[in-house]
């Protein structure tokens, strides 16, 4: 199942994606159903199938949006690892449901656009001297901290900023 790119021009498909994102962020993944989507768009559910194959395609398109936006946030930040960590954290906390849809389950790589994942990771990889293992470890640290923060798993009074600073400092010393 290869999905069409998001840059096909404005139209119903893009409206479906925008509304899907709104439902995802406002109500959660469980609420992202074809019935709820159709109701939010004031159309009948069968009309959606003229533009979108199924919910799985919507989720794949939302994953693509997440990778593009997160990659852009990293690329637009300074190449300094601290700035990139701040961009990563800021984007994730501003888009929690979209972040989760892209990072909390198996990635359907065969149906994502070629180069999408590499493009998103490129700024971090460049910042860490093109060490793929170091970049993956750094990403794991950032993802773990974001996941804990999004799920309110830090104890009351924990200095989350200090945890980020220590993690960044540790990886900066390695790069």
C-alpha cells in the first residue's frame, strides 16, 4: 500500500488529514475513527473512502507529517545539541498525540516515502559527527525523557530541565 504524497495540492484529502490531526490531538487516537472523522467534516463516512483507503492510511499519513515537522524543527534549530534537544522536546510537547503516533509503535517503513526517516535524523546525525550509534543513543535518551514527561511520570518537584541538561551534556562530551 503506497500512499500518495501530501504535496498533491489542496483538496479533500488534505482536509481529511487536517481534521484527522485535530481529532488526534484533541481527543486521542481512540477517537480517530472514520465515523468521527466524517461527522467532524459534516459528510457521510462512505465519502471518506473516495479519498482515503482506511484508518491505517490516515495513521501513516500522520506519521509522515510528524517526521517532516520534527525533522524541520531539528533542522531549523542550531546545530548545537542543546538547541536540538530543546527543539525536539518543544515539538513533542506541543504535538503529543502526533509525536506518539510516530514514535510509540512499529514504524511502517515500507509505506513511508523513501528518505523520510533519514531526513528527520540528519540534523542530529550531523551534530554528533555522523556517528549513527551515538545519534541513536541520544535519540533514545530524548525520546525516553519526552515519554516520561508526556505521561507525567516524573515525581513531583523533579527538575526535568536539569535531567535534559545532564543528558545533553553527556552526549555533547561524546560528540
